[in-house]
C-alpha cells in the first residue's frame, strides 16, 4: 500500500498490464465508432432512394490493357480515372472498383462509359458502352465489365444492372 497526501492507494504488479489492456480496449472502441460513423455518413449523403453506384470489373485482359475510364451520367462527366499497373493487376485478379457513388432523382437516365487503353497488337483503343436505365426509389447498382472474347480476339465491354 502506498500513501500519498493521506490517501491510501493499492499498488498492484499488474497495474501496467491493466492500463495497457484499457488502452487496447479504447482503441477497439474508437475503431468501431469510426466504422459506425462512416456507415452513417454514407447513409446520410447517399440515401438508398436516390443512390446510384457504378462498379468496374475485368475478366482476363489478354486483348485489352486498360489506361483510363471516363464516366458520364446524363451528359455530365462524373468520373475520370487513370489506372496504374498495380490497379489493373488487381482488377485482373478479380478485384472490383467502385467508380462512382452519387445521387439521382427517379426517372430515366443515360450512363456512358468510355474506356481507353491498348488493344490487340498494342494499338491504341477507345471504346464506349451505354446504358439507359430507369432509376426507381431503390438503390441502383451498375457494373461495367471488360471481358476478352476469344472468338473475335477482341475485348468486349458490357454494362449490367444489379
């Protein structure tokens, strides 16, 4: 027992361990709170009834080396993205990238994606894909997919609604 200013304090050999455990517990609580705040922020900024998310995925990539994507919604550019080798490698290994997350009012909308890169025989390649979709009161998810067509030995660009 340690006396300080007339008060008795119990001294324990595990006090430093207990303090370390408390710090670790506090760190875990902060991480959980940060995650909850991020989810709340996403729900407030992008409510499900107006939310539109656009994703990009690739399959193989033998006939097309992606350099950039430009995304337009209703004739307005919403995303321009340039890719590094590491990013395209991640897409080739099955990764999916969220290109855009935003709000749209209900009704008919047009999505245009323009892909630039190197095509077969290393030539410059620029292709587009278009989707006219109806935005309802539910969240809308759209996937842009780049696939190799072995039949034509050309890349194919498809758009899929989820």
